[in-house]
RNA sequence: GGCCGGAUGGCAGAGUGGCUAUGCAGAGGACUGCAAAUCCUCGUACCCGAGUUCGAUUCUCGGUUCGGCCUCCA
C-alpha cells in the first residue's frame, strides 16, 4: 500500500518515501506547558497520533520514531508562574502531567521521544554558535539574531518574500536588528528571569531554535516528516528551516511538512476575548474521550473544523452504533484480517472521514452477518480497522455505562435493580408494571433492549 | 495590500469527466406484548457565469462569497 501525504513545501500530495524505512522519523511541535490544553492544541496531537499509528502499521512499530517536544521555557511560562506564585519547574511538571492524561483520554499514544527544551539548551547554544561562525547570525546588545538576508531561499515554505511581509507592517523593528525580518535566536535575561550562561551573556533561547536543536539531536539533520498547526508555517517553521539548513551547511532538513487546520467553536474563532476556549480537561469529564477523538477526526485534518455540541453528539452516536454491533457478538472471537479495510483511506493523506465511513459500512456488514463464522470475520474486519484509528478498544458494557463526571440520577446498581424488577414483572406478564418501570428508566436516561438473551440496558 | 485554502442534499462529510459514498435527522415497511436495536425501501445535492468536451458537481478562466496567515498563536 503506497502512502501519499500532502506536503506544504510542494503544495500537493506526494508519494511518501522514507529516507530509511527501518527508521521513519516524525517530529511534531508539542505544547508550551503553562496551562491546560484547549481543543485547538489537541488537534495536532490527535492528527499526528493518527499518522504515527499509520506509519507504525506500514513500517512496523519498531521502525518509527516520533518526537514531540515539550516547551518548558518560554515567556508565557515565566508570566504564568509569576502569576500563580509558583516556581517554573512546578508549573511545567504539573501542566505536563495533565497534558499527558488529557491526551491519553483522547486515545493518543505517547510519542517515542518527548524532549524538553530546558534539557537541550546546550545544543541550542552550539547551533547558534555555528550559525554565527557561518555568517548567518550576528550578536547585538546581548541578543543573537538570524539574518534572513543571508539565506537565499528564505520564505520558501510559506511562499512569501521579505517585501510582502514588510507590507504587512506588523514587523517589530528593534534597534538591534540589522533587518526587520531578522529573528531572535537568543535573548538576554534579567536577573529575575530564568537564564543560562552563554557566549553572549546570561540569557534564554528564542522560540524557534529549540525545535531545530531537538530534532537534530533526536532525529538527525535530515528526517522525514515535520508536523504542526497551520499557523506555525510562518514564522515558526520557516525559521526552523532557516536555522537548521544554515547550521547544517545547506543540506536538506525535512522532506515533508504537514499542517493541520484550525479549530473553530460553534462557527466562531476560538479566542479568550469571545470566551469560547474549550479546555480538553473539561471536555473529557462531559464526554467519553473516544467520542472526542471521533469528532476530531470527522473532518479532514487540513480543513478547518467547526467544533460544535452537535458534532460531539454525532460522534457519540456513531460510536454507540459501533459498540451496539459489537455488544451483540461479544462472545464471538474475531477473525482478524491482515490488512484493515481503512488502510486505503488513511493512506490517501489521512482521509479519516472516509475511514469512518468504512467503519460504518463494516458495522452494517457485522449487523447483517448470519452465523458465527461470518460474524467472527465481520467482527475482525471492524476491530482491525478501528484499531488502526484508535477506536473500539473498550468493552461495550463499559462504554454503555459511561456517565459524565458528577452526573446525577441512577447509578449502575440502581439501574440493575430496576431492570431486574421489570424482568420479574414481565415474567409475571404484568405489563402495566413493566411499562411503568420502563418509563421510569427512560426518564432517567436509560434505554432498554429486550432481546432473546434477556434485557440489557445502556445510557443514552 | 500580499500569500494560502474553502463553497456538495435538512445537518455532518467523502468522492468522481459519464455508473452520484457514509452517518445523523426525516418518510414508509419488516420485526416487537410495548419499546429499543437491527434489516429493507425512499428523498435525484454539488455557489454563479463562460470555456474545453459527445458529456462537467468533477478540468480551465472569470466572478461572488467565507475563512486563515502576514514575526503571541495548534
């Protein structure tokens, strides 16, 4: 199965050919750990988790290296720590732990490597020194800046020229800059700010250099795929390219650049001023994480996604349909196929909406399957496809008993008791009583299914 | 102003130069003590205009419109 991926560099889908199929390397820009991750932060995590899963399937689990950094030094962190009255390490460790838990709830695997910026300052300083030595950067007033004029094809990823950018007139013109487009590699720290000793005085790294230094250390100077949000194309990734290519004597840096689209909320841009920022940590208390993952993957990763209550509801309904089918064949051992049917959809630039459609067709096939043999095959087809997407790994009984945190109403034992009472009433052919109990349960959000094997229930 | 990406049925969302996904919602039927679930059937959607073509929702050009980025941003 050939894999094609849309490459921001070429602006088209290209056949993916790894540099080394025994060591396929992926780098994704990870979180700046100063507060809870919002749904927009979660999108690249879910999208590139999906890519990671696909690459592992195609090249083998041991042959894929996925690095996603933790940015644990940044001015936003400094400000947040000060505001909280806690030290930076406490803040970043706490936030990182929450990030891990939240992303795990979205069924995201841990990356192979999770480098932290503060553990790589030495590498950043070395790379900056290299850039100065090769004439691509200069020191001025305690800062070190990259000189964009020294790189011939600066702007090739975002396809913009220096002139175009100056027309935007939002470029900060600092006195120590030789040209307005030059960007900071190193900046000085005041005594009350965190800092590291360097040849240019005590200071801290600029935003872009950490990814160049960390990818170099863990993935080498030239690797396969680099991902992140579409807003990172410029300046972050453009500058990363400039730093890495120039520090490595002009050799190629990344073959495929991939960018996910933005998340909107109920048709509006998500922003603090509108007050519609959705925090993953809150969402996972109100909805099963698997449903949130389904919702996130229900739009193609390059398109903007409008995150709505309706979308989450539909995602939950889709998974209910899957788990309903699986519940009916819970006792049948699946016959797992070698190649999941969703592989073709995923191999076409991660077409997850099409993959979900395939899952639905597999559910229909499972529902229609007659006899244990056919059911075992249909179940295996569904599970194999779902596994590649990070879905349907729960016990259906657990899925259908899920309830939001702090939910009022009947707990599992209370429901079981009422259901048992109704079963007795039905056996006694007291349908008035049975229907009264059904009504009571329906009002409590419990849906009953009287089947040949007895009565089962689920939460709506 | 520059660069980039969209516009598909009630909703979400794929895809294709002719055979018009998938799910939800809706209509009808089978099944059912009631119900739920399931299965079957149904609704003939592709922003506008011109061009290319035997044929365009799909390709080309123009337009309308929505959105993103232009050194804080996933």
